């Protein structure tokens, strides 16, 4: 993961008081692993999408204490 993307996630986590975070049009693909998107105390659910060569998709961060493993 590049530094700019990681900094954005760290900054996002420290500035937000929300319980659930949704990122739309995440542009994620299989080259970016869940451990690169880690936010402490959250579980990530993601749906990567590639249609006609264009990336899209979404990811959802849920509080780890409410998600069953």
C-alpha cells in the first residue's frame, strides 16, 4: 500500500467517531489485501468490482465487537 493511501486511512480513523464506515467506489482489487486496509477494532467487509476494465466496489468497516468471526 502506498504511503498516501495508508495516511488517509489512519487520518480517517482518528478523526471519525462513527460506529460504521462505508466507502463507496473504493477502487479496490485483489492486489490490495485486507491487512493493508486494517483499522483497529474494526472488521472489514468488501466487494471489489471490475466492469469493462473500470474499477468500483465498496468496503464496509464494522465494529469488531458486533461481528461474529
